[in-house]
C-alpha cells in the first residue's frame, strides 16, 4: 500500500522566487467567514486508453477533497471556455479569468511499464498568470489511485493555504453493530474520507479508545477480553498485537503515545484509585505521574513531549489540567461553567481540543494551552472524543443522536466552527483517532 514520490522536477518555473508566499492566490485561514476560493480542476489527461478511468477518477477526487474543506469552490466543467488538451501547452489565462477561476489544476495520468499509475500535475495562479510552485509527479499501484489523488490534493491545499495538508491520512475508530444495548465493537481503520475501511480486530470482546502511534504504524486500544480493561498494542500492517507489560489484575485504559512513539501514558486503576502512569515500551519501565485521591485520566502529550494535558475531578468537578511530562507542577486550565474531558493537544502545539458538558448539552471546543480563548465549535445531544487532523486545522469527533434508536456517527468540523460534515460510513462509528500524514 506504500505510495512514494518518484520524481520531483521543475516541470514549470516560478514567475518569481517568492510568488507562492506573496502572490494573490492565497487563503488566509482565520476565524472569520471565508468566501470559498473558485478553483478549476481541468480533467486530467489520459496518456493511454487504459489510463482513462484513473484520470477521470483522480481529477474528480481532487475536486471533492478541496471542496470538502469549505475553503474552495470547484467550478463546474460545463462553465469551462478552455479545454486543456496537452499537458505542456501554454495556459490560456484569459479564458480561465473569464469564468472567475482563481486557481487552475491540470494533470495527466499514465501507466508505467511495471503497471504503476503515474500522475503529474501543475497548479496555476490564474490572475497572476503564473504557476504556483513546481510541478510534481506521484506514482503507485493501481489500487492506490485514491492515495495518489489525496497526495495531489495535499500539495494544492498546502500551496494555496500555506498550511500542511491532511487528505493522505487515515483514521482508526470503533465500528459498532447491533442494538444500542448490545452493540458489538471492532477496531477499524479508514481513509480520512471514510473510504477503504479495514477491520483490525474482531467483535469477540468490547474494544475502546484506539490511538495511532506518531509513525502511524501501530495502534493502542483498550480491550475487555480478560474481563477487565487492559491496553493492547497492535501493528496495523501485520495485525500482531501484545498487551502492555503492566502489573497483573490492574485496570488500564485511555492510552496515548508520546511524540517519540517509545513511551505510552495511560490511566491505571488499583485499590480504588485511578492515576496516570507512563510506560517505556522497550524496557517496560513504569512510572506513576499523578497521585491524587481522585480520577485522573485521558492524558495527551504536547507535540514537544514536555507537557501532558489530562482530565481530573480533584477540584470536585471534571476539569482539565496541564503538568510536566514527569508529572510535575500540575495546573488547572479550565474554569468555565460545566465539565471538561477528553483533552487532546493539537499537533501544531497551539490549542487543546476537549469535550464539554454544560446545561444538558455536549460540545466540542478548543482553548489555548493556558486555558484562555475558549471557543465551542459544536453543540448537540452528545458530542465527544475530539481528534486532530495532521495539520491541526480540522477536528473529528463522535456525535450520537438521542432516543432509543440513537446511534453514534463520526463528524468533522474546522477549528473556526464552520464546515460541519458527517463522515460517510456504513453503520455506527465512534472514538476516532487521526493518523499523521502517510509516507
């Protein structure tokens, strides 16, 4: 399933060295209302009849990816005046200006001698009349054409917004089947957009809280197969798994990796007390990080690995705290009305996402790492369990409807609170965790 960049060539030259930074084709992502940028995705050219289906599907998926962010508006092909019939032909900028396209993506698709799909593309700033960055080529197995489209989409998104992309990533989650009071649960993994679902565990026991490693090759999760909660680590590619080496007959849950992927933090319940511990995977060195007569859980590292945010009821209600990675100097950071839980540090390091319950409603919110500038992004009967996209600009979470037939589903929202979207999945789903960008 590995796709790699096989060629990085100057297919086109920049009009000026700083065009990508200073040119007019740029979306500044702010908290205000953003008018989507009109962009034209010219149908990718097929360099052989066998490449035609891939060319059609790849260019269509690029348009869907970009429009799905809420930052772009794809101009319908029926409005095109120009038709790109040669990848190397000069762009007729006047024709694209006439339909108000500010960006233009062109590309071509071929099949290599070893039966790989090769895609090259260019991005143009229509109003400046110049390419935006160098052209690139990606290649992969025919079954990986969606990943190729996601990689192209990431490049277009990044060049126009100045932010990293997130399309070529995966999400691990809990797939749920059956009636509400007796649901079977399996760990599943999917592309960011709900496609290519693959199951990592069976439904023989209850599973909870899957979490990707920083490298995206392993998953931590909690299983009840022994009768009480215990954390397992699973290799996504091989399916091999093993329990964490923790004291026997203790309950362990809410695991999460450190940024180096070599240490795990989690909650351990023993003798009526629940505290946060760390475990070095290579040496099984166990360290207790909290020791309060309260419930401490849901730890999440800062990107630099120096701090941990967690939830605790040590103040009498469920609140958020930040401490050093060694458990030192815990400080409360949430002070608004209601209860706070499931905090997750943004990969950018600037925000913490959380679940909030107040006045009978659940919310997904974000705040600065010192607790300031709290903003609630959603509100419903039950919203919980946020996870960050690799670029720190989108949050996915679980939403459940009320009533006896209520079922959980996955939704996403950007950090401004706009563009709320349901992830298209068959059946019920909960507890998402986003991977880093794939290699």
